[in-house]
C-alpha cells in the first residue's frame, strides 16, 4: 500500500513538473518578442521571461486571458503590479503601490508615487482607460488625481496621450508628494490642468501644463524682508546696478515677467534634457534658486523641486522682485568658496560691487551657472567659456549693438582678467 502511494505521489509530482515545464515553454514561445517587436523582461515568481510587450498587452487585455491574471501580481522594475479584471466592463485594472520610475531628464533620483491605479480597455490596436494617483489606497477623493488616457499600439511602440482636467494645485501636491513637510503648513491656492504625450519604450514625452492663480501662504517667507546673509557684508545693489542687470541676463531673462516659475523655460529645458538623456539644463528662476540657497538645499530630486516651487511662489508675493534679486546677489556662490556679490567683487576685482564696470559685472555673472568649474577653467586657460560670455552679453538689456561688440572684444582679450 505504501509503495503504491509513493508511486502515485511521484507520478503526480512528475506530472505537475511536466505541466509547469509545458506551460513555461508555451508562454515563452507565445510571448517571445519578434525580430522588430518591443521587448522586455518580466519576472513571475522565480521565473524570468523575455516577452514582446505589444503581444503581452494584447493578451493581458483579452477577455479570454485576463480572468486568469485576476488577483495575481507581477514584479516589474517599477514595483509590484497587482491585477484585477472587471468582466462585465471588459476592463483590466493595475495597481502599483509604491511605484518608482527613473526619468533622467527630470531628476537624478527615481520618481516615486505612493499609489498608482490604472485601468485599460482594448479595441484592436487602441487602448484607453483612466489613471489615479493618490497618497494611499484609502486616500480621500480630495487627495486623488484623476486623468484619462488613450494609446495607439504597434509592434514597436506605444504612443500615449494623457489628459488631466483642472484640479486644485494642493491636490496635485497631496497626490504626487504627500511627504513634503511644507504641506503641513502651506495654504496652496490655484488650479492646474495637464496634457501629456509619452512614447514607450523610448520614454520620450511632452507636457503642456496650464496653471491658474497659483498662490502660497503660511511658509513664513516674509521674514526674509529683514534677513541677513551669512556670506558677509551686503552689497546693497539696486535692480539697475550693472552687476544686478548682468546677473538677470545670465540667469533669468524673464525675471520681471514671471510669477516665480517660468513654464516656457521649463518646456525648453525638458526638450534639451531629453535629447541629452540627462539633466543638462535647469529651468529654475532666480526666485527658485534663492529658495534653494536659503531653504531647500541643492539635492537633485523631484521633491526638492516641488518644495522650491512653493517657496518661490510665496516669496514673489511677500518679498517682491527688488528684494528677491538683492537676496540672491547676497547669497549666490561665486566659486572658490566665495559667496555674496560684495565678497565676490572684492575677491576677484579688489573693489566694491557697487563700482564694478560692465565687463567686470558680465565676467562675474558668467560664473553663476557652475561657479567652481568656471573658476577652474579661468585658472587653467586664463578665460571663461566664450559661449557663456556671449549668452550673458546678448541677454543684457539697455545697451546698443556697438556696446555689445565692444564688450565682447574686451572680454575676449586674454589680457582681461581679475586682479
């Protein structure tokens, strides 16, 4: 009797192993990417498979296969994805909590979403559904962002369009970055809508945000009206001083037009960074840079950028342009461990910032994008980057073409140098 039971047990195990091997081979053959198909590697338990993504998407959203994955999970590079199938609505729901993704053109650190829920329905080569982002599975409706999406699927890629209707900016913050400490005290007004286009697997994207009446209160930035810089003596420069004008030309040419953030500059930098595959050009205004210098620090994360934006918007409302520019000048780094315009003027030119001439002002302003690297280049080569100097000169307001040409010639002369 025991021998018979042992035989049956071994036979059952052999049958189960054979069935598992057969299922694995069938899935491997059925999902294997074609020669021109978008490939990906997925992990199901201990098993990894190379799959053709379009084939997998069509299979996962088919009415005959989707019930088989209902209630199951899949480990992906973005996080663990949980599946649910709504048979009457022929809709597949995917939930990822938390979800992370690396977007080099936006941040050097992965972007994290606490709770992402996506639904998908397929009609031939067209996919459509909804997206919900929230801070937790039980987050109230007021803290949940909702959007619609549709996509065109081919063997090589997926083109996705996303439409997020107008929603309070406070809701965007609560859903996208609920851990920001400022959300406990900030009163955020205004609304934002968003349209986006994404192409996968390339990861290229375009976004068109629309922001209305963005306001921030409660962060206490009004205290900066009388703040003293740790960099030393204040420069007491006016907005019309040569150095102030050169700094605006170098760092934020629309300083007097924007409300603390510059959407046009943001779109331009995103485009450039995507082409480069990394963060090569920032889009921070002078006000955002001031927030980074005084409050948030310079860590390259999406969370820091969101914090910086809150402070920048409030500072525009509490301080005004003249005080923001003055504070920036008195706290900005100028290379070689020097900070503040007055200290920089005395370090490089042995004179007060108030009496710098135009070439000296342009030279100092050209340091600001990357001060230490610029100073190192000057020490090695006896000059700064000509393209950077040209950009500052071209951005200067209130000077003639002849003055620009004379200024360019003076700065190109290797004999021009700080004392």
